């Protein structure tokens, strides 16, 4: 509830082209204890004054030169359309037509001329309390919104760190390094931006791409860690990691994990339809996957692994170009080449030799892992 003291602290604007009326109303309001008064006989000043002060009550004459009260109410409604507009109409015209028109435009109450002191006191007080309550509620909602946003951010941070840890788990099973997933997340986020995706979409891609090989945790060691070529039955078992990863991630729900699930399910599809598990072609493969795949393969080619030596930069770029239109989306490869200096900067900043827990968990962008099977 609004106290009397809080009510008297409210800000009041009196608008009437007749200086005598302004003086009468001002004298009455001061007598009742109001001190924060602004007075004007010029309706053209009102919009600017309200924009600056945000008055709690506006006592407004209807019949004025230059701009009448109806026009002024319409103008004030546009300044803060979502806020309560505390208009108390001052008028000697008590016709039903005028009152209805004033109410249609947004007036909240009326004061008839000549003024009755008690009527002025109570009508001003009533509107003042409604305005202050509305402002109090709006402030509380803003505080709650800030708290909700902060809590959401904290949960999101925890969510992202959990995803990074799961990405690392999949990498360890495949004898990869944790910094690989950090680089792929950052590269994918950068490439998504180059491809015209929004900041929020880029953020999602950057934090979802590290999860594409999560399904490998469901593949038997004798298949996953086999140093040589896989037999047909083993290869079929290996292909199941796409479906396993998608199933694990999609079961948790939420935009981030659903995006990660999509990437996990489709990251072995190829532009020409020769990939698996569904043999998708061209644009049927989600753009987020086409982006992740190029980044993943490029970084894997440049990285030394127990089963292969690192390729040179020229060899890796040549591989992407030569497989553009077969394995990779040509547009994504072209965009990747355009940002190659930034991509190499990511590799330099997050090299394998820099891997430690603080880098893994505090990196601004997420991780990703590419298989070369």
C-alpha cells in the first residue's frame, strides 16, 4: 500500500492555458502537502516535460489553443505506451460527449470547474496512488526479470560446462585431445557467423558442435580403438555412434542439446549423399552440420594422432577444396577459406600443448571433436 507520505512525494504537472486556473490548482495542491509541482500554460511544452520527468499525475485542461487536450493525450500516450497515463481532466464542459471522448482518448478522471477543494484533494490522491502502485509493480517486475536472467545465465553456464565435459569424455575414448574440441567449437562459431547466422545461432552452434561424437561412448573398445581397418561388421557398429549420440542428447531436451543431437546424428552425411546414416544430400544436411564437418575435418587433418602424422596446411586446404561438392558444401568451404587467417589464429591460441582444465572449462567458446574413421 502507498503511504500518505509517498503520495505527497509524487510529481504533478498542471496544464491550463488560463494562468488563473493554474494558480488556483497549484495553491490547493500545496495546501494539501504536494511540493513537486510543475506548471505550464503552453500545451506544446507538455510532451517534452513528461518525457523528462515522468509525472505521476497530469491535470490537463481540454479546451486550449495551439493543441487541445484530446490531441495532447494522444501525444502523451505515444511517449510511454506501456505505462499508465495518469490524466485528470480539468474542464468546465460537463457534457456527456466531452467526457466520453476524453475517456476514449485515455483520460482517467475529471475535475469540474470551478474547483471543489475536497474533490481536487481526493481525485488527485486516488490517481496518484494508482500511478505509484503501477510504477512499484513495474520496478518489481524489472527486478524479477533481472534475477531470472541472472539465474538463467548461471544455469546456461553450468549447462555449457557440462556439455564441454561430455565432449571431452568422447574425445578421451577416441584418443583425441581436449583442445581439439575447444578449437572446433570456436571455429564453428566463427564460420557460422561468416555464413550469415545470427549471434544467438552462432552461440548455439559453437556450444553444440563439441558434442557430435558423443555417441562413441557407446561403441565397444575393440571397434573404437582398433588401429587397423575395420571389418564390415565393425564398420556397421561404428556407424551407430551417430544414432547413439543423437539419442542421448535429444532425450535431455532444450535448444542447445537438440542442436547438438542434430549435429551428432548427421555429422557423417556428405554433400553428394555418400555419407551415413541416412545418405542425406546437399541442403538436406543441416547447415549447422555442414559447418561443423568442415571445421572438424580441417583441424583433425592438421593434428598428429597415434594413427597418423599431421598434414601440412597446404595439404589440408587442398583436401577441403578437392572434396568441395562431394564431401563438403562448396559454399561452406569457400567461406572457411575466406576466414582461414582467423581459423589459424584459433589453432595457435588453443594448441594441444595448452590443454589443461582451466583452458577447457573457461574457454569462451566450446569444443568439438572429429573422427577420421
